[in-house]
C-alpha cells in the first residue's frame, strides 16, 4: 500500500470516528429542555435522558437523539377528537401515548428498537413521562396530566411471549 493511500485511509478513519463520537455523545442536558418539567417528573426525565436520549429527541427530556424518531413529532398529537373538554382529551391522549411507549420499551419494535431497555417501575415511569410531555414544545406548556393524576397500568404481555413477557415488565 502506498504512503499516500495509507494517509488518506487514516484521515478517513479519524473523520468517521469523530462523527460517530459526536453523534452518540449528544445526550442533551437539563438546560436544553424547552418545556418546564414538574419536580415530580425530574427522576423520570433523568432516566429518559440516560437510557433513551441518545436515540430519541424529546424537548422536555432535553435530548436530541440521532437514531430513533423524534418523540415530539411521532407522539405529540391528540388521540381523542376535540370534545370541548380539554382535561378529558389530555387524559385520553396521555393514556394512549403511555401504553404505546410502555409497549415499545418493554417489547421492542420489530427489530428497530430492542426490547427490555427499561423494566418494571422505571419502564412505567419513563412511559408516563413521555406520555405526559411528548409534543409539549413551548415554555407555557406542561404535562398533559399532572404526575399525581396519571393512571399507569402494568404492560400487557409482549406478543408471542406468553407469561414470560409480563415478567420483563416487572
């Protein structure tokens, strides 16, 4: 191999390594959160940032993920038709999002997201955090449902897992 070719290859490896490091080191920070987070959600925000923030963007989590979808875009929508009752619409949206996130965390998503990233109460806590804050993008917004009022059931067994799937959730 010629010296010039070896030098070019070496520079290429260095550039790829730098780009990879910057992509995976971008976890975000508490100061990056654009949405006020209730003190009761601080622990869930930290668990989310540590375990999910490298892949997923969530404004309230203060994260700018680079691999998975932006959860504010993917989940930040109303699941219920506007009925005029904002609290009921928020509760319905929260519950649908919570179950969707909890299922993804516990069971994974068809090879795109591994199962069991979090388990037990941590899985429920993060799913509740994402369900409450996904799509809440401005400083005058807060959680759809306050922490003390969230109904957060245990996950259903994973498809094809039988009784073993419910054990993973804790």
